[in-house]
């Protein structure tokens, strides 16, 4: 495991707000191994347009994040939300942000004793930080098809693409979270690797033991319960599927746990239940009340089709039946997943999952992800970083 090094990670998510993501899991393990880590909350790719119903809530959320200043997690990670202008489509604003971010993050890193850090970039808008923090190595971690995301920011795709290509050209290591992303990559192929999502297996496998008490907020909902946790966006969730289910399968209860954006039409349906986000440590008690774990995404949208939802492996680790919309990332696991190719197929597969009477099937699902832990991923990534540092002749901090 990487140890005794410094790491600055520009995340694509907010540490305090989002369900733990791959960067969160990896940085925790690096910190526990004795590395000095600064995590920079998402500097975003710009605000959504004025007509977006979620504009004001997003601004409020970011202001709350700013108010936390720099805080330290139990693992010793310094988490910060630096001030930046949310207008990355403007050349002038990007120049201001380069100076603002370099000054704030650089001063914080020096104050925390970071020297010659590994710079981990996980969002294109942080690409212009490359070369400004005296880094020893650059890692570019690609989790999405960034230039296809026109739903929640107003920055033009061309600008995002140019920043993305800048990061690709300057990175010493490139990690892709999804197979489809890697398969379509044309730049920096010789430095690129598939960094699959993983799972905190011991955390989630407790659900399968049957000893966890189901959270009261879920227990009071009638069964059968189709459970989902994570972001609830109107463009992400297949709302037409759920509307049809309300008519054709009214007994099914859809349980959504997580931060919900405005404009979600199905929240008024009698068989949909929206619970607020809960701490990661408590989430298995909620999943324990699911009859089927579901991922009802709108995968015909280009951006969503590149997804590698971390929750799918977490679902499998519970042992519960899992029904998902088709994602290229999870085709190799179709022997333990029920993958719906259409809305009719989704209904059929949920019915099949609810009728499942095969105890070994739960064990097969758990076995399929048991070896793919975040500890194992962190060890593998550490080896690649050490090798890259050695090649550059900069193995010392």
C-alpha cells in the first residue's frame, strides 16, 4: 500500500453530501496507510441554467459546504471547499479560478505538511491545476462521459472536452471507472487502466445474515419493497417505468433513499416513498428491508449509459435479488444480475426476483463481489503509482 506520500484529490463530488464514491473510499485507505491527504470538494462544471428547478438548492448546498471551511475526517483527511467562480465556460473566470484555487489549496497543503504531492484529478474543471501545485505525479480519474452531461450545468461541451483532453495529455496515469469509457478512449491509451468500482464487502454483507434490524422508516412501508439508494435526478430515474408500475403493479412499493432534486414527477404517486439521505454506516439497515434492489435508470440517455453505479456491487454484497437497467459496465455480471432490456422486461424480472426461492442464489451474488473490495483496489492503484513515481525518478516526497 502507498505510504508516506502526499495526495491532493480534486473530487468530482462533495465529501459531505454524496453517497461515498470511489475517490472517497480510496482516499480513506490512503490516509489510513499513513499518507497525507487533502480532498478538494467538487469545484463543479458550472451552475445549471436559470430555468433549472434545482439551481437555488444547489447554490444553497454549495454555500453550506463552503461554511464547513477545512475539516478533518476521522482518518485524518483534510476536506476543503475552496472558493471558485462557477463559470468555467469563461476564459477570464478560468484564469481567476486558477489563481484562486492554486493559492487556497497550495497554502492548505503546505500548512498540512504535504510535499511534492500526487495530484489526483477527478473532474475536468480541475485540469488546469496540473503544474501549479508542485506535484510529483498526475492521476486523472474519469468516472463519466463529461461532455455528454448537459443536464445540470451550463458550461458548453466543447470547453469540457478541451479541459478533459488537457488532463489526458498531462496525466502520468489515467483511470477509467467504466468499460465503455475505456473502450472508446483514443488518447493516452498506453497510460490508461480500468479501475472498476468495488465494494466495502463486510459493511454490506451483514444484510445477508438477517440479523440487522430493519430501519423503522422502511419497516413501516408495505411490502413488496423495491429499494434504491443514491442520487434521485429527474433525468436519471426512468420515471415512465415507475408511472406505468403505479398502474400495472400498484402493490409494488418503490423506496428511494437519497438526495432528491426538484422536478421528480413520480414523487406524488401513492406507491413511491422518498426518504432523505442517511449516513453510510446506517444504510445497511435500510437495505435490509428491501425485497428487491433496483437500478431503474433511464439508460437511453447517452450520459447515463456510461455509468458504473457503485451501488450495484453494494446491492450484490447484500445477497438480495438485483434488477437493473442495462449498463455496459455490468454485462459481464449478468449471471448474478437481472438486467432488464425494456420496461416490460423490468416488470417481468422484478416478478421473478420476488418469487425467487433459491438460497444459494444469494450466496452466488455475494461471492461475485467478495474479492473486489476497496482494500484490494487501493493496493493495486498504489502499485501503479509507485511504479510511475519510480519511472519518473521521484520516489521520495
